[in-house]
């Protein structure tokens, strides 16, 4: 069963465990002749890597990526690209106490019930460490998009940590790169700093909401039924560790308004299609409209906390569990580059699908 892969034409398979020797990804479906090297991928991994600042896990991983196959003389060959990232700072002894117990909020219990065996060291395959592989694959996708669809730009940021959300009136794209939280509202940053410091001090954690915007995406990508752009985006984002909800456009708010408010009115101005609003988030009937694609996903509080929680052992006895080791007080912070990577992979996949099926036969207005 291919249950470690995603994508249609641009297909990514990730492999490896949190405390194994290495993790990585096999990227298939890359067009030939694209300039690609480790230096094209590494900057994206550097944005996600642990120990980046005092508000994330202090596990120290360089996350240096190596390309083992799929390129020749600096160009992609059209064959599978193998990406390799070594694990260097894993401390398996931190998890010896939970070898026979199940941590609440983790996949420990469900993995045991499904497979009858689990790698308890950091969660094994279920660890958020796996997302480094996705970010590496996303780096490949971004490089291809820059070559064949340079107008597409993908940017993510945090809009909420716990109960504290940004003020959209203060939104500044320039601020996103100027703080440790990918926060577009610089007035909110001090509040988040105090809150996350308090969470870490108390051995607690908080959830977060990440927003991703893809600009410059052409109209016509996606399909009406089983390869909807929004469905594939939702599936890819929902597959990220700790994500419990995904929205496209105004999302759940659409259930609270009437049709006259929800409909994005359409106009033609100087032979260019425009809309009065973007409640649909850039996707209509599973197909992109040419507007910005807007997605949001909710990340639950990190389940690895120092505070004791009730659980059971493999023998069925009641116990109390606290998780040792180095963990993010808000895993949503490092989820921003992961979300960007998944959106990049999905958009590229649909761009290639569209090019293969439709080519230059797209519909015209006027």
C-alpha cells in the first residue's frame, strides 16, 4: 500500500523515523532540465529546523539535505530525486519511561492498536520530525515553479496562538520575516513572546492557526470532482502532524452568512476578470479562479508536555504520564514553512496535470 505518498504527477514519498539514522523523501515526476542543487532546498529547511530560536524545541539538528539521485551536471533528469537528511541530535533515552505506556494526545495508542508494534523514541514515524522531508520536497517544488510559473508566490504566517489573534488592520507582510513567530502584526509579537515563555516555564503548550496565501496562481488548475484543488489542499494540510482543521477562503464563516453576502461578484475590466471579494479563497468548483488562494489550518497544542496526564500501560493498568525531552511549546510556529511546502507541492502537481490534459486549450473571455 502506498500510504506514505501524496500527489498525482508530482509525487512525494517520505521515509524515516524521528530517532532513526536519517529521514528523507523521494520526489517523482519532476520535469527534466530544471537547475537544482542542495542550495536551492536548504534555505527552506533552515526556516523549519529545530533549535532555531528560544520559542521552539531545543533539539539541535542541522537538517543538511543531500541530493542522492535525479540530477546530472546540476540539472534534473526527470527521474526520481532522492533527498537525504541525517538525524544527529536524537536522545532516545529521554523516552525510555514511556516504552510501555501511551502518551495522551499522541499516536502511541492508535499505532499500537493498528500495528502491534511502535517506535516509542520520539513517536517514530508519527513524529513532527517527518515534516522536514516535506519541506525538502517543497523546496524542489518551489524551484520548479520558479522556472515554469514564476508569477506564483507562496507565503505563510501565524494569525493566532491560543486565544490571541492578530489585528488584521496591523497586517504587514514585511513584519513576517522580522520576528520569531512569522507574525504579520508586530504589535502582537510581545504578547506571544510572554505567553510562550510562560507555557514553557509551566510545562504546558498552546495551539495556533497558520494562514497560507498563494498569489499569481493561474485560473483553471484543479478538476470538478475527484481532483479538486481545494480538496487536495485540504488533504495535504490535514496530513501535517497536529493539524485538526483546514479552511479555504472564509471557511467555516460561510455557514454564518447568506448567499447575497457570500457570492463573489464578477466583473470584466479592460479584458481582465475581477471580483468584488474572495470568500471562495481562489477556488470555485474545485478549479482555481485566478484570485489568491487563501488557506488556514489549525494546529493543536503540542501533546508532549511535562504536566502529568492520566493514561494506561500496555498491560492495561492505570498510570500517569509526562513527556520528557525537548519539545515545542507551540508546534504551530514551525508549521508555517511546512504548510508553505505542502501548498507548493499541490499547486505544482495541479499545474503539471493541467498542462498535460489541457495544454493551451483553456477557455477565453471576450
